[in-house]
C-alpha cells in the first residue's frame, strides 16, 4: 500500500484503489465500473505511469476494506 491511500469516498465512489508505489509506476486496482476519467485523474495527479489490475466486485470490496482498515490501525 501507499503511505497515504486515496480518500475513502473517492476510492469507493470511483471503484479505484492506489496500491504500492513501484520504482517506475503505481499499482492501481479498479473494477469494470471504474470510469476512464478516474484512472486519468490518478495519472494526472501522481505524474507516474500506472500498473492497472482489474478486480471483480468481491475482490475490490475486500481490498477496499483491507486498505482502509490498515490506514486506521
């Protein structure tokens, strides 16, 4: 995970999560419901290439819960 995840509301609303920052790209997890504009916004904001990982709804919900549970611990 990143040191600072996306705001929960943005992540949940847009079905998108920021994962690890690699040397050359950020890992991004998204679903079929994610709008291309949400992905473009992350690319614009972080100014790095994105390594995209498509998840189904169940996988995304679990990763969302895990991400924000860790962020509050």
